[in-house]
C-alpha cells in the first residue's frame, strides 16, 4: 500500500511545519488528491489514522479533496472537458487530449494549535 508512504510524506511536511511553530500540535491537514493520481482515498485515510498515534498529529483530522480528471483537446482547442473514461480521445473530434487536472497531490494547508 503506497498510501502509507504518502501519509508518511504528509506527516514529514506537517511535523516540519509544527516544529517551526514551537512544536505546535497539528489540528487538521487538508490535501488535494487527483482522481488520476493512483491514490485510494480510503487507504490514505486508514494510513493517516494508523500512523498519527503518539505524534503531534495525534488528535488531527485529515480532509481530502478529490480533484476531478479534466483534459483539453489538442485539436479542438483549449476548452477543458471532463474525462469519463481513460480513452484520452476527444468526444467531439477524436483528437488527443492533454491532462489539465486530476493527477496532482498536494498539501493545501496545515492547521496548527499554537
């Protein structure tokens, strides 16, 4: 389960931020995860809960926003479309699509209790 490694990376970022604020406790971590990132939200939730015990994030909650997979057609123009399957072909002209969103993973914010 690579979600454990992702959770550890998120904790590393959060713990470093908490240390910069006199070892504040972490109240909440907000993540944005693209639906094409390969991360399973439920597995990441589980990893977060399993790993937070006895850490500055022991009482923290995690909020995960799933970013939808969007793309634009290289033939039709820059208008973005919602991808409903993994064909990577434009529904209008059949041209190739370029992913515009939905493959990201980022920490949006860390809420600390100073």
